[in-house]
C-alpha cells in the first residue's frame, strides 16, 4: 500500500492553521497513524487510528479521514511544531510510510 | 517508563553481516509485537520488519526479505535483527518500535515508543 502525502514542503507562520493530506493507494479503513520527527530526534507518535490523539500530545493536533484520504491539522502552529510529519498505514503488512511533509517557518 | 535501547550498529563492508539488538524495559515484552524501521541519511522512514509477541509470526519488507531475519528472546526482553548480505543501500539509522494495540477481533496498532536508533553504515 502506497501512501502519498501533500504537500511535501509547507512554509507557514506561528499561529497559522495548517493541513497535511495523506492518500492511500487502497482502502485502509482507519488504520493510519501520524508521526512527528524533529532533526536529530527519534520519531514521535501524534495520532493513531486516524483520529485518536496520543496521550500528552497537544489538542491543537487533530486527525480525520478513513478509507483512502486522511488529514492532519494543526490548529495554531507553535514554534515547536516545525518538524517533518509522516503518515503510516498499519492496515496490512508490509506497513508503509508516506514520504513526509517538512513544515518550515516562513 | 517504557524504554527501548538499540545497539549493534557500526561500519561493515558490502556483503557483510551485522546483528542489531533492542533491549526493552518497563512493559510485558512478550505480549507486544515489535518492529524495526530504518531511515537512510536525509531520507524518510522505511518499515523493515515485524515480529509477533510470541515470535511465531514474522514479516519483512521486500527490500530485505531473504537477507534479514527478525527474532526475539522474551526471556531477555530483547529484539534482534540479523542482517546478512548487506548493501550500500542498507545504510541507515535503525529504530526499534513497540506496537501497541487495542480492539477486539480487529485490532488498531500504533508504534510507540521508538528507540533512539543505531547507525548502520555499509561501505568499503
């Protein structure tokens, strides 16, 4: 199953609302996670089951979608949110990741 | 706090072998599937392999099938990745991750936490 994220690069300002889209090549129900990675750090889980916020993750992060189209929304960007974001499908093996979306400060 | 610590990375020549380890603590290791995920320098995440809690089921990416073997020792709370016939394109930071789940019948899975990774460099 191939995952395609858009955009691959996103330039935004603190306080902006941003949305990242992940499209699956076939239906994956809600078996999708969103992961954040900052330079030099291990990946960190944000959202699982498409829309369930991981404990400790700020509520400005939200996920939605099912089937083949999913979105990650950050309602009001904070300085610590500038990072690379990946979607991951856990519907079936081999698991796969999107190519990533790098969120940069405008 | 759940902790995963990888080790065993290093520099190896093409065609060589390496065994990675991932030491787990603060959770009931044998009840969770585990995975390896890698990240080539400057690139994205690539899922490599997974193993069930009992060790009876294993899964591989096509890119490593037949060359890598995932295993676990539940008595030692340790996950392994035996890598043979290594290629330059296997150069990456290798992470282990715990596969959490919920549900009944159909389960939802997610990876959390991830270790800090161990670097494998394949070069002559």
